[in-house]
């Protein structure tokens, strides 16, 4: 347990009193869905009750009054202008908003790494079916150094140009999902700037997780879930687009009342039945995107207040979470007799996620997992973690090995990782005996 002397709020198991977690649950997968404190829950309920008390007043006439302070709070937190920030339900929506807004021509290519989030890759595949765009996937097999990752992106963009094609946009993570590793995303943005390629940064694991300086780095598009690491309720994501690129985002997804079609001679201007946010077109596009619960968006100020006043600020939160994930991951690897995923520069674990290799061999021999059964083994372990052990840390297959990803968070301690290691040792033993094939 670590005590914050300034605030008197202890990190570790004592911090769980601030959250809604089941006392018997071992929460080692904060990275997938996050969770939020009770005070943020109370704020969420306040806005939900307010919207129910006078629905028309809330949705028709007060959206800007409620949303603008929340946008300003996250903008100040990230050091950017509020008129460049809007809210979406999740990061996947942001990726779709950008890719479906761009007008692709013959010869255009979407470039991305093989560790892209699955839903985003499927979006690329869909666009290949419906537009002239093609794709180029860059393989990444970890552990890998940052220089190599940067070089592979730059080399791919140049290779496409030499073929007479254009890397229209590159998609890459701040911290990828599986494996959970930090990418040199700032340097990747710079490569895009140098090569004339739009940068679409998937920061699903970014806000509240790693230090960000969007104003300095200036990606062309950036989206980050706030419900994962910032203690905001699901679903809430920041969508940041610098003003210079606002003209590229013509519509929200789905298209709603904020959209303004280009003038067409002889066609009447379409009417917006809701009050217009006078700030700018981009903000107005996303102010009302169909009837939905915007309560999570409006909890931004309360979540940031909790992080400042109860947790002691961003440096303390991030330092503890990174320490837990790294030291906890190393402890798990020690118990399992394996290793964590790390490169020579020690940059992969400069975040709050750590990946540990599982003591399972891929092959056709006795006790080995056939490559074609690797995903079945992962699915069985994932389900068994919940049903039999009341915990979760996602197993996955990467580059010929089975791994497990752990999340550090202010409410966990090393003992939680030790318990998970013993559980995984048992599960791996059962997999060696074919338990995953008996489903």
C-alpha cells in the first residue's frame, strides 16, 4: 500500500472503498472497460435525474450549457483549445468518423500496424468494399524497438509513393490493446507530417494513462476513451481535431441535426430544430448526435477533481499504476517461470499494461497447444477465470506464443498479481491436458 501524504488517500486495496468493485473480485483488467469512483457515479445519477425531470428542456435547450464546461475541462487537461474537442461514445466511433469522412480516390492507401484494434481493422476492410481505397498492413512482432517501429512506417509510406500510390492516412495506437505496449506515437506523428500523410491516432488507452501533449505533437486526428483510464463512466471518448482539419470532418456518425449540406442551387436550406452552438461548425456537429445518455460526458469535471483531490494528481496516479503493472508483471513471470514482453530500450512497459508469457508451448507434441487451437485455449482460460476464479486478465496469442495482459491501477497491490499467477499456473496445466478442447 502506498500512502499519498498530501491527500491522505492510500493507493492499493484501501482505495477500493472509493469504487464500486465487488470486494471478492480481483480486478486486473482495468484496461478493457475501466471503472469509476462512487462520487463520479453520484454525478452521473444527478445528470440522469435532471434529464428525466425536464427532458425537453435538457435536450433541446441546455446541451451546450452542460457540454461546454466538460469540453473545456478536458481541453485544459490536455493543453488544447476547447473548440477542437468534442465527445463521442467510444474510440471506435472516432476512428469510423475520420475514415468515413475522408474522400478516397484511386491510389489512396490506409496504412496501419498488425497490432491495430480489431474493430478498426474491420472498418478499413469495409471501406475497401465501398470506396476505391486500399490498405497496407505493417507487421509488428514484439518485443520490438521503437526505432524499428518508426522506420517501418516511414519505409512503407515511401514504398507506396515509389509505386505511384499515396498513403492517405496512417492509423496507430498510443498504447496498443493486445499486446498492451506503448508505441512511439509522437515520433509516428512526426513521420506522417514529414511524409504528407494524415495521422489518425487511436488513443483508446491514452487519456489518464500516459502523459499527453497534443498541442505540441499536433496529430491530425486523435481519439481517446475517457472511460478506460480517466475514471469517467462508459461510454465517453474525447475526439480531438485541430482547427486546421475541421473541414475534413463533414459529418458525425450517425449524421444528425448539426450537419449542414453544401448549398445546392434550387434546394432549400435544411432546418436544424435544435439551438445551434455558435462556437463553430465542428462543435455543433457533435452536440446532438441522436437521443442518448450524455451523462458520462458531463462527469468529466468530477472525474478530474477526484484525480486531483483524492488521488493527488496525474503524476502520482500514473507512477503507481505503471509500477504495479511492471512489478506485478515481473512477479507473475517469476512464478510462471517465463518473462515479460519488453524491448532493449525498456519502452514497451512505459505505461500501465504489462504482458507476461504463459508457460505453454505451441506445437503438435504432447502437452503442447496446436496453433489452430490457440484461440480456443485463450477463450477457455478467459471464461474459466470468471466462472471459477472471480478475476480476469485477458490471455492472447502473439507471434507464436500465448501471453496474458495485466493492468496496473490505484486499487491493486502486488498480492493481486501473485494470486493471478497461481490461477494461471493452474489453468495452463489444465490446458496442457486438453481442457480447452472439451468445450
